[in-house]
C-alpha cells in the first residue's frame, strides 16, 4: 500500500516538474497554455471571489486520495479550512498565498509545493495581481473531507498578502 502511495506521489512530482518546463524557440521563450483545464465555476460559499475546479479523478478507495486543478482569479481564495487526512498543493500557474492559522502567509509561485499536515487550519488563494492555479491532493480521504470553518476576511487577506 505504501509503495502505491509513494509511486503515485512520485508520478505527481514528475508531472508537476513537466508543468515547469517552458518551450524555447531560438532566443525567445514562449509561455505555454495552462497544462490543465480551468474546469467549472465553483459556486459554493467556501470560496471568496471567482475560482474554478477541474477534478482530475474521483476519490480513490484504494489510495484514499482525490485530486483536482483549482484556478483562482486575482483576489480569490478559499475559506479557512482543514483536512483530516492532510493535503498537498502543487503550484502550476501564477502567484498566490498559503497561510496556516497563526502563521505568516507564504508567497507561492509556479513550481512551489506545499505539504499541509492533518487538521491544520489554513487558506490558499491568488495574489491581488495574478491568477493562481494548483493541483490540490487530499490525502487519507477515508478520514473525512475538508472541514470548512469560515471566511478569510478582506482585512485578514490584505494583511497576509502585503
């Protein structure tokens, strides 16, 4: 079982590394189109601003993970929440932030990776001036889904992203 999880994570890391490669033509570097589709507009109260979700796989009952691409428009963010099984974020586009409750926000850029331990209350989302996309992997989903706590206020967001 552990080998399956390790191999799956290795696959995601390799895939994520491929996301960071840019096509070169002569002296010019061409920006590629986003690797993953934007997905569907998220229409629930667990996000502030405009965000999209493209689920990349159904919850896996063998590995106990689910994963999807989340795209945030500038200023968009999740509410405060936690994951009983932990979460991984692979940043694929743009600039954004991750903040655990009681800690300083961390600036995230394409190529960054965040490992969020079980039950850590946190939020993540786009910077003021950039779209932001990441692959979110929820781990140990047999322990339960995300626990949504409440909005990240505009003041909290403003202080965190200065």
